[in-house]
C-alpha cells in the first residue's frame, strides 16, 4: 500500500510550527547572532531565524545524551565514618518533555536511530536517555543540496530517508512535499489537517526529480563500502593508522562532534565535604586515559594506535554487531579535525593502498 | 619581544599563521608545537605534506622533531653558537643575500667579523651538533626562496633570550628571508592574548600601542583623553616587583593581580611568597581560589573568557572578537566591570557602556589599532594590526618594502653559558615546559575531570641510561633538588631527551617547579631563565 503523501505550502510552515509548539518544545536549526547555525531550542518563533540552508554545526546527540549530565547526587554522613554505609544516593532523572525536532537532516536522524540501539537496544534501557528520547517527534528535511564535506550517499544514510522519521519534508520551491512514516507523524497530520493538501502526481514527479538531482551534487567520493569490505576481509592498515595516530592532536573533537560517538565516563564531583554529584561526561577513545589502567599500563599503544579503535569501531565492529557502519557521512569530523585525521582520510588511505596492491597484482600477471 | 624590536623595529610575528603552510623551509626552534600550539602544528603538517623541509632545533625529540628532516638536538642554552655556526656556513658557501644585506640592513660588518672568528669544531664541541648537520641545515634554510623561522619560549626564556632572538633575526636577514609573504621570523606567543596585553601597554615602559611613556607628546595625548597627569616614569617588571629589585625607598606596598598565579608561575617561589606577605594590601581577581588568591586580603570572583564579550589578539597580531557564550556564575563579574567599579569608588568615574566603547577609545589613541572597531571584527576572522583607520584592510605580514625601524640591524652575539652550569653536586640540567592537557598553573584545566584524568601527576622525564645508572625504576617517586629548594615527581623514562637533561612541566601545585628555578634573567627583556637550572635527583623511599 502506498503511503499517503501531502503538500504543506511554505507560507504555512511558521503557523504549523506555532501549533506544534502549543504542546511541545521546538528544536530547529537556528542561525545565532554570530552567524553559526546550530540545532537550538527556540523560545521565540518570530525573532529567531530558522536556517535551513546550512548544515547545523552540532548534531542532535547532546539533546538526548548531554555532554555533562548529573546522574544522581550523594551525601556522606560523617558520623558513620568512611564506610559504604555513610553514602546515600539520590537519583536525579530528567523530565520527559515532549519535543519536536524540526529540520533534522537525514544523517542526524540516522544517528538518533543508531544511538537508540546503543542506549535502548540492550537488556538494560538507559533511563536518562530514554526520558529525553521517549516523547520526541522528528520532522526531517531531505537534503537537496549536500554540503562540502557530506558523503551520506556513500554511508547510505541520505540524502533522502526511506524510514525512521515521523514526517519527512522535501523542499519543492514554494512548498514542502511531506511523507509520513511513524504513527506519531500521522497523528500530527490528523490533528491539524487544515495545513496539509494531498500530493498530486506533479508533486510526486517534482519530488522524484529533486531526489535524483541531489544525488548528483556530492562533491566527495568516499568509498565507505570498499573500506568496510577491506576491514571485514581482515585488512589491518598498520602503517596508515600509525601515520594518522602521529598526526592526531588528542583534542577529542572528532568524538565530541560525531553524532554516533556515545562513549562516556562517570565521575563523582564533590561539592563540599559531605555532598557531591555523580556526573556522566562524554569521553573519547582517542584519549590516553580512556584505556589506561592502574600502574600506567595501556593496552593501546597511544603513539601508533591512538585512532585505531575509533575507525575500527565505526567501520568494522558496528558492521558485525549491528549490520551497518555507524559512520553516517555527515562530514563534521572533516571540518573539525585540525590534524587531518578524519574518517574520510582513513577511508581514502585504506582504499588507495588497496588500489596499489591490485595494480601490483595486475603487473604480476603481465 | 625586545630582541625583534631592536633588529626589525617591531616585536611581533612578521607573518600570518596561514602562510606557514606555503613555506618551503620551516626552521622551528624551542617550540613543542604539537602540544603548545596545535593550530600552528597543523599548518606545519600541511606544509610538510606539500613538500616543505622542516628543520627543528630543540634539545628534546618532540613530535615535530620526529617529523623533521633535520633535528639539531643541541645542548640546552647553546642557540647562539649553533646559529653562529650556521651563519658561518652560509658565509663560507656564498649563500649570503648580499643585495638584501646591502640595501636593507645595517651593522653587517661586525657580524661578518665575528663569524670569521667562529671555529666550527668549537661549535660542535659546545652544542653537541655535528658540523655536517649544521651545514646541511644552513644550506637548506638559505637556498629556499620561502624560508620561515618559528620560535617559542625555548628560545626566549634564557638569560640570553634577547640575544638568542637577535641571532635568529640575523640568520633571516643574512639570507634575505624577511619582508615577503611566507618568509620571516615568527615568535609563537604563550597564551591567547599575550600579544594583546603587550599591545595594550602591559609592559613597563609603554602606553598602548608601544607608545613610549617617556615621550612627552604621547603622554600629553593620553593626559588629555583621560583628564589626568600621567607619570613619566616607566613601571616595574613583574620580577622587579616580586623579587624586590627596587630600592628600599620605593618598596611595593600593594598589588592588584588579575588572572595570574605568581605563587606557582614565577621563579624562586620562596621569594615571591616573602614579597606577597610583606605587602600592606593584596587584591586578586581570578576564577578560582589560586595559591596566590589564598594570600589576598580581597578576592574578586572574575568571569571566564566564555562569560564576557571582547577581543583577544593572537601571535599573528590578529584581533578577534569573542562572544559571550554563557552568563557568569553567582557574583562573578568581568574584569572590566571590576576595574570600573573600583575606579569609580576611588574617585575616578570610568563610564564605559560596553567593550565596544572601550575599543573606540583604543582606536582613537592607539595608531596600530586605529581601525579596529568592534563592528569590523564581528562575523569574520578579525583584522591584523597595523590597521590605521576604518578603511585599512589590516596587515598580514610586516616589514613589506622596509623594516619598521628603517634598516634591519644585525646584533652579533657570542655564547652566553647557562646561569647555572651543572657540577658534581647538581649534575642534571632541568628543562621546564608545558604539557598538552594543562594550561599554565592549572587553575582552570585541573578542574576539568577529563583533562585531569589525562594528566593527573607531575612527571619528571629522564633518559633511561641515567635512570639505570642511578638505579631508579620507571614510575618511582623522586625528589628533585636545586640550590633553592626541592619538589617531588613521578619518574618517567623518556628516550626523547639527551642523557644529562631532565624535563618537567610546571602545571602542578603538588610539584611547584618554580621553587627550583632561578631568577637570573635576560638583561633587556627581564625574562627569567625558566628553561634551565642545575639539579640533583634522588629516589624517595
């Protein structure tokens, strides 16, 4: 059965968002006063400007998994002494607010689905993530114009989504082509039917045309599939990893900007002698302290293997575990890394080495 | 600063950081660039990727030294003989840019006479670098069209810091590697706004924009703007203040310290402590209660960089606007607010509405900042001074067509041995520096759990040969003692040092390295010899 498709006229976007905001908070890409576009919670629809022509610098990760999150606070009863009984813990759960995420890019939507498998997919659901995630509604925006570093076509997460969204908007000039996937999206259309006109054949043609054109607009050719295949065949590009590790400047920017890097650390931060907070903070596998053990032993040779775990996790381990690579092709690490140690460079290096080998093999046959 | 000012006429980076990636040869000295200036290191990687040759002068095998085509691993504090050796090779091989020397410089003959007395075997004996490597480095540097020199605190924090800088400047002038894009002499500043602090008159003898206090015309201009009568006497340097060089008559009675922690960062901490304790009144403004703030009569909680609007000026003279990202916590206020309130209550009302209004006054009174209005700096990467008026596009590289002081001046120099040579009682030379994860005295960075996890202990790096000889295992607690004091570290075996040298960084209050260092300093810049002192090492049992 073909899913119902709709048209929302652009003039009616703001009125539509205003209705949505009556029962939900709204997060959208907003250009701030110093020119950066970020996914931001909007407080004022009329005076903040939604920016749909730029790639948001952040992903949605921090909305569900904040960089620093209080898990609980504790108190120490000094009268009891220093034993375990002296500690009392008081959980602190985030409230489960209804939030609509508007203008979400395909790669970022895919990243949320990946994070779901990490935080909600196992035997134990992460209650903190779940509280923030449970009442989220996603209105995605298909990418008609991929950005400079994008390679979602190669990572198979975009530029158009086939599933996973509540509503997917496609810009057709004066109107949005609206597709519905999840039940929550259908409910929205049913709740405010006045905004949505059924899409006609012309609209479907225009939508198909836009999807075709956007596929031709990628500026990078990144062979994600080949890299995954090579790693799966047991390729271990030690020299390339050592070269990239030497150039890695250990800032952790790649992991922090990455929409699918979910490693964290938990630390207790004393606020005074008798109380404190237990907080969870983002962490990165490229840090020395991530794998360092007591006695300063480190199972990872930091100098030559610093970035190994990161690339293997994305392109090999997650393929084995979840059936697909967890790099969504957003290209943010390419813009972020100042050592030039981004995932595209790794994939290019891996594939180039393979090209050289096959050339040699061919020469051998001659 | 003083070194470049006397040779070129301006004490700042001659180029832009971006130009580095297009250089053909980069000579890097006394800089652990990947750890201290990663954004500069990135350009050096780019340059090397594009085929540039990298020469590193450093007593340690830093990451940059590993990348280098030639690493001149000199003995600490022997930059001048090494450079004299290189310049002698350049002279011998007819690589001097004679036209440039003739047209654009002065005082060349004394330098040439000095170079002719240099014995390269002696240079090798002093520096520990082979004649072959010196000659190769000299040839590579001199022959390329676009050669650039970058140096950092490893060059300046010596008793001969000014002469060191003058020697590097001399090398650049001798081969004509100044005044053009991609060539020059670039000091890398230690912090994000050291350049800005100097530009704004944070030096004893100058008012904003390096206008001399001693000049009556300059004073008159500021007198009229501020409605006061300024003193014609230069102020004191930090070390004069904390180490009481002034005569007993003008003993310091009160201090107001902002965002500085001399109780950890200045040499001979005992003396700093005595000075601070002898003050009648000490005021400190800082984010946290530092070692210095703990001794203050009044502490002002100051706002951090993320909590205020304003500009910073980086190494390449670029004035950049920074936006306030979050509100200051609690009663914290930005330093400008604190100063204005203090001033008002002391009877001189400063009524600036915003940092933009202060910047307007800077534009009015400081010729090199003449066009740096806030509205020109917002939404872009800022402007590089000199920028004389609103229409001026800024200046990416200095000394185009002519040095700021007219002709570049050669300042020949001879070897100045370290102030405290090693002897049998103190057989090791201790080099101090900075590590990647911490900033200065750790006031901020040690409060961040992730950064502190990455580096939570004070390490002392020692060559394994030395450690084996002393029979101290890796990871042991060791006590390091100099003539002035001692502190404890964890020993770390380290191949990147030459035997006989030790290295540690100064971020840790548990190991206040500056109880060890000495206050001997450069006669012109007054920068202390932080980098070197003689010590002995014992295992703590």
